């Protein structure tokens, strides 16, 4: 007994343009298997590599979604209809008549897209119509924004308030050596306009805060999270959930990357994955722990890929899946993620219904913030020239809390190396019968060490102001800086 299967417009090229197909089978699974047996090109669009129905393909029997019936075991008989309803994030794949036309320059520029069935003129017009916001113009924002601009995403927003630092150039490919010291937003906008003058580049030269996030996000279709700190990550997530904007998440550390898409309708959010932030100081930042320069290139480019797929409504987006990339093993793994019905922001009974204080949420108290900024009270500091005198006199003990790799680059003669992360369990190595000076690269980590040691009862510790960078600049200019 044949069942009528309704084929949606984007899939009709694979059924010889037929809107309905008569297929035999006693349940939905059999009907769909028989359908792809007759029209094998459909298979890729309906099934994934594990031969499971793709997550964005919804199937209805008459007017009921089979997820709430017996899924693919749902029985069908004479007179029943089966409808295939692919979800499309960016509007209808057949094209949005409101999307702007392409000019001749754009037709030439995007010709490699226009000949692809998954993009075509309709898809390229959707890209032109689309508005994507990159949070951060750093390691992830650099490759992501370059590829989004090259691909023709018509409105590209960037939010950042930093200046380009020399140590950014190892991975932040938006910037050139001549940009060091310039505003990141200005340098990035110039580079992106040079790459593609057809675009509208919007410069948000500000810190993202609970006060401005909703207003900034509101004008965009897709948010790309390229942040490097937990408060902004939770803020970005919550703002996306509250506004219903997809959050293309990426994160990097040393050789490891993560990518997913959060905050889509019915999909999980970042808080479903990580309900609580780690305590401050537990997870080192890239500035402290390092990052392989090319890693954000891989992760940011995957984020750009997912953003473009969302706009086109093409393929199988990383919704409900966490992609883990290990550059050392060169492996990609995907873990399944589900929306947590008890999630405080996207769950069934949310407790977070407006943006909160994310620094407080992440445990960043004014004391932690001061220590993060390298602040200890001035009487607990020692200048590099005083330190030199005391070291020459042999009446002070010098502790270096940097990582061993940094000490290989440059170190102060006579110092003892205990990386900040190991300090809590190596307190017995710190002398209590004499003055102790603590240094790191620039004075931030050593300020944390001084605060930690004083909490533990070491009263004779001081922070070396400006760290080894200051020491080398003033006293040992032949030493390298890093
Ligand atoms: Zn959630």
C-alpha cells in the first residue's frame, strides 16, 4: 500500500522536481528507506554517515511530528501522508525575495560560490543580507572575520577595545607588524574593508557589558563568540539565549579547541554544558598558559563555517554537538550535548531572566581583580633597582613564578623557579627567615603570588614592580623580551 510523501522545495532537485512521491512501506522508516532507494541523491540530505535521520530533518505523519509518535517505527497506511520538513535557520533555501541583489562586481567576486548548488545566487544574496557579530578581534575573531568578509557576509560587526600588541601577531592574522600599538578595531576594520569593500563593517570599540550587550546583539542574526574570559563568555551566552540568537562558540587553549552552536531554539546553551564557571585562577588564560599560534586559525575558521551554514540553512549544524579538536593528536571528536531542562537560563523554569553581574558570577571580587591587574599595595612592591642592590648584597631571596619555558628565554641570575600553579604545594621551599622578592614577566602573576603567600602567613614577601621585562629594560638590555 503506497503512502504519499511530500517533498519540500529544496529537495525537489533530487526527485526529478516531483512535489509528491508514492512510496510503499508499513512504517516511516521503511517509507523513507524506499524513498532513498528510488531517489538515491536524497540519502545524503536525509541521513547522516551513521544512517540516522539528520537532526534538522523533521518528519510528520499527517500533521503529527514523529518524534512524539513512535519515531521511525510510526505505522503508516493507505491515505496517510508523510511530510519531510527540513529546518532552515536562515530562511527558505529557495531564496528570500527581500534579500539584496548582487551587483556585477559581487557576481565576479563570488563566482566560486555561485556555481555551488548549496549556495548559488539565492544563498549569496542571503549572505549579503546577513549580519554577524564577532565578539573579540583576537585569535578567533581574526580568521573568522577574514573568512566571513571574504565570503560576502554583508554586515560584519566587531567588538573589542584593546590595542594591537606585538605578542598578538603570532596568531591574530588580522594585524600586521605596522599595526602594533594601534586600536584593534580600527586596524581590523581597515583590513576587512580592504579585503571586501562591498561590506558594512561596524566598529564597536567598547567592552561588552551587561548594560550594552542586548542593545548591540539585537541588530545581528548570528553571534560568534571569540572571547578569552569567562565573564564575557557567560554574558554572551545569556544574551544570546534571552534574544534567541544563535551563539557560535569557540574556545582554545594550548593545543585544544572546542566549537559548538548554542542558544538555538530547543538546543543547548553554554550553561547546559558548563553550569558553573571555574574558580578564578584555576584555568590559566592563553596569556599565562600559551596557545599554539595556528590553533585559533583552525577553530575560528570552523566557527566561520558554522556561521555561514546557519545563514545558508545548509548541512548539519553543530547544534547539540560539541566538537573537540586536539592538534597534537590531530583528532576531531564530537560529543552529544542536550539542553538541560533545569538550565538556569534556557531551561523550562529559568531563574536568569535578565543579564546579571558576570564578574561576580565568576567569583571575580575586587581583590581578585586588583591582583589580576598586578595590584598589591605600594609598600609591598620593590623596584628592580632596589632589588639589584639587595641581590648584590646577598640579603634577599628571589622567587620566579613564571613557567619553565619562559625561564629558558630569559632569567634573573640567582632566582628560584616555582611556577605560580605549583606554588600552593611548594610553600615549604619559601624561606621565612629573610626577605623574599617575587617576580614574573610583568608583575601580574607575581602579585597573585604575593597575595597568596601573605594569606599563608609569609609576611616578608614583596612584588617586583614590572617583572623581568622591567629588569631587562633597565639593567640588562641585551636580554631578549618576549
Ligand atoms: Zn542552557
